[in-house]
């Protein structure tokens, strides 16, 4: 057997994988951080063993096509085939950057002249040998969804009988076990903080598992097989592709991992056209502070004030349209349409964007409206509506964009809106990409007999059935295709990913949009918690906090409110015209500071989580450190405890041999110099007079020789 095995390896600065093409299945042999102990994998990839042809299961015998594979420094692929039915499987690994993880995917192509059905093919299976007594720790991150959970960033000891499953879908519910950002890491306990991690670049119903037993640490990653049995249709000539995964090794613990993974995402997954914009991430003023009551007069007032404040985009949230699915300006609120609003924004130097839940239908019957009572549209809905069904103000019934006709309609509507409303930004929202569908004539697998076919609401409350994962697989592909197409037509358009907050925060969305609404709760604590969690694995520039009206008695509280949403992408969701003159002046200063000094850190710097996760009572902070510029920045927040006037934060990344100048933005302490050694061991001392206040501390390498700096 070993005689005809082919092996190859791929490497980045942090990750080395060794791969083998066995005669009947490929295998990841090992994963390693250079110079560290190997993670030795005992399991060959679990290739599907049967397919369904004409309603009958047919066993599959995969055979390596020894000379069909490919191996170079960046990509390795091995090809396997079965003859009856004729399927070709490509097992591929890609080192897409010089740093970070290595990407893996499996494609199965139907070369047979017959339609057939495939069972679930996992994206990745692993079974590492680990000594039973070796301490291990798993870290995983909840989605911010509607509101950040109490824990959010989970660190769990992997005991000898540990069993864990994490799930993600296109719309994380708030009830039941919280969905995760589809990723986890396992750290070997020890001084090196080394280990491995895996993430999924796909937004459909997926899961990741981890089990420890009998000297093995094992699990699988890919589409969620439950509730089963999963099956997906494969027409002649079509290809099924597993959700791509990325697998990496790391040393130095969680933040060191993040400081590699975030740049990798920026380099490999994100759209470079957006990063090229010098004003990314942008300062946005969003109309949702006034809810559905927005109209032309308010929009224009907000635009004027946004420009005065130095903001960069005006976002028209829900409330501008005639009705759900009827994405034309409400003539009572916007008698002149949206183009004059866009023009007003552009004249004041602002970008212009809108909210639209473009996959949902309502009951309006104007031409162009997506109407649930239109017989054509009825078949696009994920389920029938009861006779008296009505949409809510901004929530309708989801269509299944996995259906080509529904997808084509959405694409056409988006093109119309982007062009005629002169959009610079498109925010989607709500239950947009379905994870369930009751139709039996769509491209996805039909639902089991007896499933619910009529539901109320958007469709999000439909129970999961055996076809749910396949439904989401198709809908997600359509979603990605729609956005890729829009990108091509409008390379400057910026995409906000919002699904009632942070319900679709994953690495597949990160490949197709530009920034995420990370939670649907907008108070300072929720904003900091959601940022603390999501920034473990995603670039800070992508992480949008909405800042809502919050009782700020003092200017210190007002700045605390703003800064709690200013560590990444800031969207203000208040009518800023209601701010006092003092608040106005303070905000204007903060926004100028954001553009000049904060944004360069948010875009490019390393990020360290230098406190426990925020609890609103005690102190918390994050540190940015940019080794290229020799500069660091600490956002420090004092919680509500009236007794805790000061706190020390140990800093990371600083050179112990250098002196640093410290500048306290609000003057809470006089500027001073300290050594990198002290800042990295004793810590940075911050003192604030008022509860619920904040400080920004700029830390620059001193140019003078050490002896001259006190
Ligand atoms: Zn469907």
C-alpha cells in the first residue's frame, strides 16, 4: 500500500501540513507549527461510500488517479474516481498566503449521464494522537447575534472524556444553545501556548465537533448532518463542493494566533478593493435612531449634521420604502425619491447607503413588488403564508434565493436599486438567506413527508428538517453569487452584513461582504462585549458597532458611549441633531481623532485583549500595537463600580529595551515616559475620576536615547 502512496507538504510561516494520497483515500498526515511538536493525524479523509441512483444506494469505490494530481509550493490536489456511477473527487489544499492557515476543500463532480444524490461529505476529519494526560484547552467564540451572551469567548479545559459540538447557520437564533463563529482553537497547555485551529468559510448550516477519548483528539468539520439524512442532488456535469475550511497551527496563545489570522483574512478572504479605500472603516450616521419615522427632511438634516461632525457616510435604515418587498421610496416620506438624498449626501462629501431586506416578500401589489399573493412569487417562498398573513413594518416572508428565478429577481432588484438610488453602500438585514424550505420542486432536497408547509412570520421559526442543510447550501451559494456579481458591476460598492445584528458572522460572509453588524444590542457594554469576542478572529475594521442613545450625564459618559463603539467600525444610530452643543463638540473631536489616529491602528495594527471580557462593572481595555510604526494605543474603560478608580493593564508587543512616551488623550494623567519593560510587566496605570468613563492612551517609541528620557 505504502509503495504507491504519494506525499507532499505545504507551508506558511506558521503552518506546515503533510499530505498523502492513499490508494483509496487521501489523508492529512500531520499539522505542525515550525519547530513545535507534530499533531499526527490517524484518520484518512472520510470519503462518502455510497450515492443514490434511481432511488437506490450504490456503493462507491474510490481509486486514486495517480498521475492526475497536482503539487507545487502553493497547492496540492489529489484526484479520485469511482466508475459506476462515474464521479470525480478532488481533494485540495491551498497555501493562499505566506502567513496563516492552509485552506482545504473537496469537490465531487458528476461525470455520469444520470442525476444522482450524494450523502453528506464532511469538509475535514481529524484524529490527532494526544497523550491522555496532556492538558489541552479549547477556545471558541459565540456570535453576537441579538445580544452578546454572558461568556462569549469560551475557554474550556479539554478533559479526558470531552465532547463538544459548535453550530453555525445563516441566522443564529437567540434561544437555545448559541451559535458560534464557525471556528475553534485547541491550545496545548504550556509556556509556548501552541496548538492548532480550524474555521469554515461558509455561511450555511455547518458544525464543528471535538472529542477526546483514549489518547485521541478527534472530530469533523463541515455541513451539519443533523437532522438527517442529508442528501443533495447532483445533475450530470454538476459539482458539489464541501464548505472550504482553513486549518492552521500557532504559537504564543490566542492573541498571537489572532494577529496572524486577522491579516490572513484581510489578505485572502476580504475584498481588496474595499481595503484600498483610505476611509475604510468609515464613520457612519444611520437613521435607525428615529426608526421607521425617517423622511426626506430628517434625512437631509442628518446629512448636514453628519458632514458638520466630520462623518463619512449617511445610512438610510429601514423605513424609506413603500413596503417589504416593494423596494421603492415611500412617496409620502420621500416625494422626490432617493436620488436627491444621495445627491445631498454626495454634495456634502458623504457616502450614501441604504438598508434593504432584499430577499423578503410582502403584500404590496404595485408593479415591481415582491408580493406573496402573486402565484409566481408564492412558489419562491420558503413556506405558504396563512390566508390573512401580513408583513410587519420591516419584516416580510423570506424567499428561497436558492431557486434560480428568485435569485434572478433579487439580482435584478439590487442592480436597479444600486444604480437608481446612487448607492455607495448596501446593508442587508433580517432573515435573508434561508436555512429551511418546505418546497419539493426547488433545486434542494425535498422536505420529508408531513413537514410543515404553512407558517407565519418570516419563515425563520420553521422547524429544521432533513433537507434544511441542503436548502441552506443552495441559498448560500446564490447569496455569494449575487454579491460577487454586484461586486463585478460596482467595484466601489461597500457591503454591510447585518442579519438582525450578528447572526451570520462567519468567514464565508467575510469573503463576500466588507463589514459585519456584530450584535443587535447597542448599549456600550454589549458593543464592547461583541467586539471583544468577534475581534478574536476577525479583522477589527470589519466589526461594526451601532451606538444608540444612552443616558450620558457627563461628557465623560458620552465619550465612553462613543468609544465603546469606536474600536472597529463605528455607526452612530442617533439623531445627532438632538445632541447638546457640548456633546456635539466632543463628538466632532472624537471623529477627527478617529480618522487621524485611531483608524490606522484599526486597519493595520496587532490587537491584544489585555483585560478580561467586559462586564460593565470593572475595568476593561484593548490594546493595538503597530510594530511597523513603533506605536501602540490603549482603549481603557472604567466600569460602573464607584470604588475602582484605577487599574493596571499589562501591555503586549512592546520592546522591553525601549522607552515609550505616553499621551493620555483626555488628560486623565500627565504625559510621561515609561520603559517597555515596565509596561509589559508591571503594566500601564490608568486612573479615571468617574464611573462609566474612558481614556485613550497613545504610546510611542521615544526617539531619544534612553538616558535622556525620564
Ligand atoms: Zn426552497
